[in-house]
C-alpha cells in the first residue's frame, strides 16, 4: 500500500514538473520574439530620426529653389527689357558699355539658370530618397495567444482565434476573427507555437487568402506530458491578403491547449 502511495506521488510530481518545463520553454520563445521586436522598433526609431532630418533638409532646399526661381524670373525680365530697348534703338546709338552690360546680364542669367537646374535636380534626388525611405517605415508587428484553457471540439477547417493580444503595432491583426490582414506588400515573418495536452495529437494549416500554404503539428510522440511545436515562415504577401491558421481536415484530436501556450506572431521584415 505504501509503495503504491509513493509511486502515485512520484507520478504527480513528474507530471507537474513536465508542465512547468513546458511553460518555461514557451516563455523563453515569447521573450526571444519580444527581444527581436524591440530591436526592430529601435531600428525603426533611428530611421525615423534620419527621415526627420531629411525632411528638414528638403524644406531648406525647397526654399532655396523657390528663391532661385524668383531671382531667375527677375533676371529674365531684365534681359527682355534690355533686348526690347536695344531693338528700338539704332545700332550706332548703342555704345560698347551698354553692349557689355547686356552681355554680362545675359551671362549671369544663364549661370543662375544652370545653378537652378542643378539645385532642382539635387532636390528631386533628395525627395526621391526621402520618399523611398519613408515607404520602408511601415511598422507592423503582432503577437496574440489562445487565452482559454483548451479549445474543444474543433471542426474541420475551423479558424483558430488567438483572442488575447500582447502586441498589435499597426492594428493589422483582428483578435475577434483570428485573421491578420496585410496592410502593405512585403516580406513577413509568421510564427506559430502550438501546444496539445498529454496523449493528444493536433495538426493546423497555415492559410493565405483561403489557400493552404503549409502545416504544423504537435503531439505525434503521444507522451504523457504536454507537447509543443514552434514553426516559422517567411512569406511575401500582397496588400489586403489575409493570413490565418485553421484545423486540418484530418480526423485527428479536436482539442488544442491554450492558457497562452498556443501563440501566433508576425511582423513586417521589409517592403517589396
């Protein structure tokens, strides 16, 4: 009797210990993802500072260009006025000084026009660079998990809803539908950690716009402890595309463990 009691205590202790190890593993994965997101946010902050500087520089260049345009307009008016005066006077009445003045004004107007074109070209390059860098600053990142203890009786192709949002920068993930809607075209990193109860097996599909992309499974070893699997994908997605996870059509177990041990994450790697 005593031996049976001791064995029962040992079994319970091992089960509890196994679940604690599993939760610790999931926590480490979450911390790694959060650390990666922090680095991305820091990188984006540095880029935003650089963009602010370029925008200020652009305003300066725009003012300079406008000043040169105004100055060039005035010079052109002076040249036209002198040309009309010269045309109305006989050639013999135009002395060498006036001819020299007219030539100098024309030369100066040409030089200023050339400088205006050069600065305008530089300004356009700066504006293109700023436009290109600004387009890369779409900040998209999210992490959400299944908050309930277990999802029971999942049907074929049923969407998995990650109802508890941890991060949702850009508000592209919808916790009521479980769907991530792509705000800008680009390469995205999608990660899923799924967990099943002891002696359970589960398969999920990654879906984009209703089209099957890949699968993820957990619990194939049929152990007496909770089983967990993490898988990551890099996908090039178009604006407006929808990404979600669903249960497969296979007749495997219909349960999925929650308690924030089944988590979906995603973020924009770069725009394309």
